[in-house]
């Protein structure tokens, strides 16, 4: 039976893409891949149940609303409007790429496929995640990409987002599988007439990734 935390999170999962894909394949997404769960468990050194709940593109506004009601997560227990002087609820679609939740644990997962990680972007995302209401739950922050980022300044990251046992604080990361085996991926980009990629280019071309 889902925990109160999972029940609360699931009630905000209104992302069109999630339900469109569920409708397209005929059933709601229920289970994460055992291979994916195994990678995640090894990196976090934590046990994750096979039926852990998950959602992608999950809005941070939704997270704040759900976690505000810890530890019972009774979403309708405070019918009166809540103060928002600190701009916790921003009315934007800023989200977490993937969240995995079970019992009293939430795992936030951010993904990059072909673009590089931006320290400023990650710090901005973690600033909002840091401001989530404290409560009776545990949280992790995991990066996933085809290769592990080599240079990321984590000095401003909250303690909970880093590996606790590392002598030098470092981040959690799992490899991201992409593409179809045996098929080279391609990308399209704006470019200059000499084929140099450029955001201001007045041409475009296809490049091997």
C-alpha cells in the first residue's frame, strides 16, 4: 500500500506527457526498469522497492505543496489560503526531470543527454529544492548523463544532495543509456556558411553526435 508521502505526490501528477504516453501504450506507467533501479540502488547504497512510485517533469510547486503537509500528508487539512511571501509557489513549470518516491524517501533525478551541465542552472534548481518544507522524509539528488561530469562546483550545494561518506563532497551520478544500439545519433544545429555551429548562424546542418 502506498505511503502517505507517495499518495500526496501522486495526486499532483498532472503532467500531460505522462498521461498521454500512458494512454498511448494502454496502461499507466507502473514500474521502473529493474536495470535502472539497480544502478540507482548501487549509487545511493540504498534499497529501493520494485514498485517505487515515479513521475517525470514534476513541478517544484507541486513538491512544495505536498511536502508542506508532512508528516501526515493530509492535503485537505488546511483549507485556508497559505502565506506565500517567500514566493515558494511561483506558478512556473520549473520541474525535476524524474522523481522516485517510496515510504518516506524522495529521489530527485536531473538528466542531460548531449548538452553540458551548467553549474549555475544546478545551483538555481537546488536553491528551490533546498527551500522545500522540512519534514519527516529523506531526499537524494542524482545526476544522470552518458558520462560523469568532470568539473562541477558543489560548494554551494546542500549537504543532503551530496554523498555523505566522501572525504571530499561529491555528487551522485548514474550513467544514462541513449539511442539505439548500432545506430549513430544525429543532431541538427544552426551554423555559419562554413559549417561552424553558431546560435547566430543563418544556415543549418546535420551533425554526428
